[in-house]
C-alpha cells in the first residue's frame, strides 16, 4: 500500500486549524537501487540547493549585527553530530562526569563521619587546636558552622558541574573550556572544604600539612580565577570583533598578566610569613603593598568587564530600535535580554573575588593567634568567589545552569499544545456540509502522537516486536504489516490505530502533519521527523543517531532538554486505523526482504470500510472509511 497524503481542498480549514506545519518526506528519500553516479549527483545537487537556501536566509534575516551579537553570546553552537563524533559517547561521558563528581562530593562532605563514625561531631568539637596557647581551649562552634557552609558550597559546585553537562551535544571551543573550568573549580572548592575539615577535626601534629595544603589551594584558587577572567576576556574580544570597536579586551589582557604576577608573589610571601617565626618588617610592608596592588588591579579589571557588557547592552538596544522586520526584531529582543542579564550578573559574579582577597590578607595577619575560624573564613570566601565565577562563565557560554531558558521553551511548547487541544474542542469554522463526515474527519485529525512515542516504538523494533527488523532494508509498509498492526490488535482500546494505543487512548491534536511513501525505508521516515524537530536541513544527519539503543537514548535526552520530545505529529501509518482497512490482506509484493516470506494476515475480525462502504455521502464516498479523507 503506497500513500502520499495531501490535504484536500474541502478540508483545508480543518488542517490549518490542527497542524501548523506540513512535512513531506517523499523528496528526502532516495531509492537504494538507483545508480551510484546518479545518487552522488543528486546528493551534491541537494547540498548545493541547501547551501543556497541557507546563504539566502543568512543574507536576508541574519545580516544585522544583532545576529552576530547572538552568535557571540553562544546562542548558536555546533553539535556533536556536526563534529563527526558519537553523540552517544558524548552523552555517556557527560553522565560519567556528573556521577563521579556527585559521588566524590558526597565523600568530601561525609569525611568527618567516614573517619570518626557517629561520634564525628563530638570528637571534632573536642579536638584541640595547635595554634592555641596553653591551656589548650575547646574549639568554638563557629568552625562547625564553617564546615557545613563549605560542605554546602561543595554540593553547589557539583550542581554547577552537572548543569554544565546538560547540553552535552554542544561542542563550541568556548563551551568546552568553560566546562573544564567549572570542573577544576569544583576540585578547588572540594580541596578548600577538605582544609576546613582538617581545621575542625585533625590532631595537633598536622599543622605543617594544613599550612602547605592551604598555600597550594590558595595559589590554585587564584590561578583558576585568573583563567576564568581570561575566558571573560575572550568573550569581550569576540564582542570587539563584532562591534569593530574597543571594549578594553587588550587592556584586560595586560591587567590579567600583571595581576597573576602580583597574586603569586603575594601568596608566596604570605606562605613565608606563615612558616617563619621572625619576619623582617620590610617583608610585611611588601606583602601589604602587593595585596593592595592586587585589589586595585582586580577592581580595574572588573570595571573594564562591566563597561564592556554595558556597551554590548547599549548596542543591542540601538539594534532593536533600528529593526525593520519582525525577524530582526525577535533577534534584537533576544540580544537585549541576554546583554542585560550579563550586565547585571557581571558584578555579582566577579565582585566576591575582592572579598576572597581581603580574607586572605586577614588570614595571614591572624597567624600565630588563637582566631581559629579565620582560615575557615578564607576557604569559604574563596569557594564563594569561585562558585560565582563559574556561574557567570556558564551564563556566558550560553548555558543556564538551572536551565531556565529551556524550561521556558518547554512551558511555551506545552502551552501551544494545550491551546491547539482547546481549539479542537471548540465548534469548528470549517464544514463539508455533512455532519457525520465532519465528525469522522475530526476524530481522524485528533490521532496525533508525540515524538517520544515514535522513538519509543522505533527502539522496540528488532527487540520486542518485529525481531528481524533491519533499518537498511525494511520499508514503512513492512513495519506496518509486521509491527504496527500486531501491536494495535486487541489492545486495551480495541482494534485501533497504533497512535491511540501509544498515547493511551488520549486524543492528541497534532501540530505537524507528515506525508510519506510506504515504499521508503521506515528509518528514513523517522529520521526525517526527528530532523524536522531539530530543524536540521537533511535527514541523513540524524539517520546515524537511530543506529543503536545508546545513540537513540542520547538523541531522546537531547530532544528532552530542547523541549522537543513531546512535539506532536500526524503520520498516516500510525494515525490511520489499519484494522478498518488492510490488516487482513497482505499483497504478494509485501514479502519480507529478510525472510522472503509473506507476513501472516491479521485475524482481528474487525469490519473493513472501503471508499464505497455504507454509510456514504451524497457523492458515494464512505463516511467511516479512513482512507478517502485525503487527496491522492
């Protein structure tokens, strides 16, 4: 049975009401038996035409600097599929990183209880401090509070790592650098939390270990922070390239080099102060001068960064005012929102660093006293500054760590589906003049199904149903006879369309309609539907992602986070009740290409409705037939 469904003239109003997009996969699928030279020529022609269309679209809609600004904001990024790597492998690696970071974070937080058991809090509170003069006093409760604060920061840092892995399918070099930076930040935050644990629970003979670890982690913290500022500078440099004007990226580069040198020198001298009993006055003066210089340099760099993002926001507003088309206005509004958010979050993400620097100076000043909680305050403020820096960089990379942007897209998609459902329940403005015919058309049009259901069904092919399924050989007609018809027979909802069974009896008004040929490969049909959801120009880019269970799982995960997994489609092989027509009559041409056998006819016994089966309209067309509601 070959179908290429198109919307009939008399039902055009109905179709436009229920479907906002009409997709045809006939032209996308090439016959596997075609000559190889013709096939290559056809593919090259399709690529040339696609390139022409994309170039024209870019010229017409993305010609303003607003589009460049959005690209700099990482609104558009290459995917794993574009880079030629395996999406499933990228998905597994992202999952592995998230799980390992989570497990290690729990271990770091639970360290006192791992060492001391259930009495950890009492034993740590009773531990004496090496810095305290005799008689050795009991530790203050402030250190316990600092421990729990640092533990909370470790878990929050682990959450940031998980957030940076959410969009694992994006592979821009900037985003990869940000992911690595967030991971290293988590390592440093965990190390600082470990220092707080040592300060709270370790015996007296660990003094030198704590001093050396503290110095190492402080230097590492400032290195990671400088690296973060370098990533911010790269972002400003890209904005400069777009604006063709200076935003201070060059000055920021030299300020970064100077600040890194000053901070390393100050931290080294601080370590000398921490491990030396008799310190010359000039060393202390030099330390104060270096610390003050570092604070001034950091303040200067923060001013440059905030100024750069303020100019980006101003430019985006000017672009919005100059827009002449609706497309450009949408792009400009998005650019203004992103630039405004970056301007607001820049000081929030970077200012805590000054607090960390002040805490470091305070910690060195209090060495030799019995102010036990000062080192804990340094670790807490350092962790705090790294967390805010990581949060800001994640925002710069185009990822929202709590995925607010995609959550909004998913909500909007749900609203659109609900609105379409409500419109379908209202009295329609279309009619063919026959109430029974119109009722059947509306019933048929309400048999949409989600992309999630389609992919779940496809994943079951070859395992739970149609065990001999071969994606390279079986056509849509083969899948209908050997999988769709058996699964929809004697279901909970009777002998029904498979869409009804997959959607558990719910009426689903589709937003998109698919026309296709049953003689084409079923895998090509599914790939074309997924390509439409992902807005990919060629279904061949998606076909490889249907090749295995792991690749399919990665694809579903990507579709979920993009808010596309519950997009609704109308596909004839799923939405038409095959038991009311062809299920019991396989043709001689329906021989399976693998087994070379004809599929067994269905024994459901359901009544068949053909084009002239009563009851009929005045033109003799059957009202209950589901195959005469389309133009051939």
